[in-house]
C-alpha cells in the first residue's frame, strides 16, 4: 500500500498488472517509482497493451 493523498487517491495498491496461470504468477508488470505521495501516477508498463504484447509472445 502507498499513500497517494497528494493526488486525491488516499491509500491504495501500487499500480501493476499480473498474468496468473493456475494460481501461479507467471509475469508481473509493476510501475517504477514505488513511493508514498509520488508526484505522479505512473501508467507505463501496467497497461493493457503491455500485457497483450506479452501474451502474444506465449503462442504455442
């Protein structure tokens, strides 16, 4: 949990996306800069396009 009071969010989870298969985390995309009251709200690697591009690499 991080404090995001400076941006009006309060306490929240840091932004991330994860790929889970059968209950096992296979890949995590975690935004850089984890800190309380970070001056911005990064959304560079946890977005849907990053995840979709990763999933395309898993083709059998």
